[in-house]
């Protein structure tokens, strides 16, 4: 081995899967105090995140043949307008008021797709409208698959803006039954994604080249709604997103991303709201999420592909967002093998009996990855069904794997909650404890069952009230439960 870094990478990748070194520094692993991080690192990140600007020239899709009847397929008109705008040096491709039906939209550099107030862009439910197959990352695995509904590959300065609506038209009768769940419209004898998903897993594990991982419409792997891939300077602002086939906003390997004032309301399977994946310098602000899965889920690739590509998500800022229904509010994982670091969230409100977790981390021994330096402050929670803070290594495969997950430096300040089952549900492994959980100046009311703790090290509480009582140690309210195995 050439150096100490290479040794440590091999160690975490499984050469020493049964070991854990809590005092080893991995790159930016050493956390500042919460106050220092907010005072120094947070503003540095913000100064680097700048929304792109565009030439003040408009290209109306109707001038290129788009028809506002909601029935005539206008894919070619969108393509022509985007091509013309891009070739002229950029500007806005404008969708005026009315309903427009289209297939895949592929953005180009310096193009802002502007969906005007009163406009609805409806996306075809015909899988053929998302061909030819393109290079994508699907649930953290690279493949050649159906195009996302809106896609950009290796472009600079791209945007989706406006006060209009993006409607994926997904329902139990089309995209959603592909998941293979009866609650999503699937019935015995109908096709679903499960065989292809298992095949993709196997190809990834064997290191099959991505160009040979070909999954067309007969594979039933649903496309994401919006996926900028390897792009720089991305803006998604103002639009309303409904009825997505799968993940909603999924920037992958992007840098300088702003998601602002977006409304996501969709309850299909895997309808995550915003999933920055292996991205750097991301701002998510003033957004509303009401979803069928995690509201925000930070990701960095699954298993072998996550480790092969080895790009973390880092420098993520979330502020002034509202989360209603979903599995988790602000989440990291589970496709997190490339790691995540430096996450800041503030001034967010989460509230629904159908929101399972407020602040959530999900990982396991198949994923691995280093997760570190999470900072939360001024979080208000009306109620959640499970826990305010969930950090769980028992997710899906749990201990079945050779890759040691690392989770450290999780700071929570001024969290106020009205109702939950647990304060925290924190479950590490014996060989991989969760390190440095700090909760300060926080109040938890109407907690039904205390806290679930397994393999947690260095937990600190300061001025924390649970059901009206000052609690100085989580062990005071700990309860014993079987390890949770969720999905």
C-alpha cells in the first residue's frame, strides 16, 4: 500500500471489517464545536453557492410547435426551443399558461426552463417517451435506463423556474404499480421492478461495466422526475411538482445547486422530495414537502458503486423548509456508501402523524461509508410517529455485510417537539458505535416511550427537557426494544 490513506480506505472497505478506529482522522472528520461550525463553516459554504443567471431572451415553446391542449405530444417542440436557446447562448425557454403534454425534456447549458404561472407541463405515461436509454444512477446504482422526466448531463448553468406545475401523471394504473406493492396498484400476474432490480444489484456487485447494464421499459425501473447529472450551477425554483414516478429532485455528482421555494406534493412509492446525491455545495431553502417517502434524503451511491465512484455529498444547507408527511424529514441514507459530511439545517418545521422520523440517518454493513458533521438548530416539530432523532444501522440488511458504517458528530440545538413515541432511536453496532451525539437547549413534550439506545458513545445533553423534566443523560429515559428492521 502506498500510504496511510490507502490503508484506511481498505480498512473501511472491508479488509478490516470487524474493526473500528474512533480516533482516526479521515480527511475533514474532525468536527468543530457546533457554535464554531455555524460561525465559520456555514457562511463559507453560503458564499460559494450562487444561483446561475441567464440572458434576457425568451423562447416560447408555442412558437416551436407546442400545443396547449394537454393532449398533443409536444416533446419535439420542447427540444427545438431548448436547442435554439442553447445555440444562441442561452436564455429562458418559456412555457406559457395552459396544459402541455411532453415526454423527456433534456436541458442544455445556459438554458432556464421557465414554467409560467398558470402553466402545467404534463409528462407522458408512455415509457417510450423516455427513450432512447440514457446514462443514469438509479437508487444509487449506475445503469443505462429510461430518461428522467427532466434530465441534464454534464451541463453548466441550467435551471427550472416559475410558478407553474410539473405533473408526472403517475398513478397506481401506470408508473406506481411497477414497484410491485399491492397498495400501489400491483396485482398477482402483473410485471414489476423486482427481477430487474435484483439483476442490477448483481451486475453492480460483479463490476459489470455500466454500458452493459441495460434496463429498458421491460425492466420496470421507474424514472426519476428531475435529474441533473454531473452539472454545475443548477437552480430549481418556484415550481410545484406532483405525481412523480419515483424520486422527485435528484441532482447527482453536481456542484453549486440551489433548490428554492419548490412545492413537492406526491404520495407514490419512493416519492422522495429532494435527494442530492454525491453533490457539493447545495442549498435547499423555503421549500414545502409532502411526500410518500423521505422529504429530503442526502445520498452518495449504493454499495459497490458508491465505493467505486467514491464521491461524498458535502456542504449541504437546508433552511426554512416545511415537511409534512413522509418517512423521514431531513434524512441521510440509505444509499450513502460514498459518505456525507457537513450538513447544516435550521429554521425548519416538521409536523404530521404520518411523518415517521424528524432527523434521520439510515445505514448498514452493506453500505458502509463515513457520515460526519451534522448540525441542526431551531427545528420545530409538531409531531412525528416514531422518533425525533433516528440514527439506525439496522436498516434493511443491517449487520449483513463487510463494510463498517461510521457515524459521528451529530449536533442538535433548540429543537422543540410536541409529540412523538421516542425522543431518540439510536442504534449502532458493537464494532461500530455512533459517536458524539449532542443535544442542547431542546424540549420534547408528550413523549410516549422515552429513548431507544444501542451502542452510542459520547452522548451529551445540556438543558434538555423531556415531558417537563430536565434530563442529563439519555440512559435516564432509555427503554429496551428489539432492534428495528425497517424498510
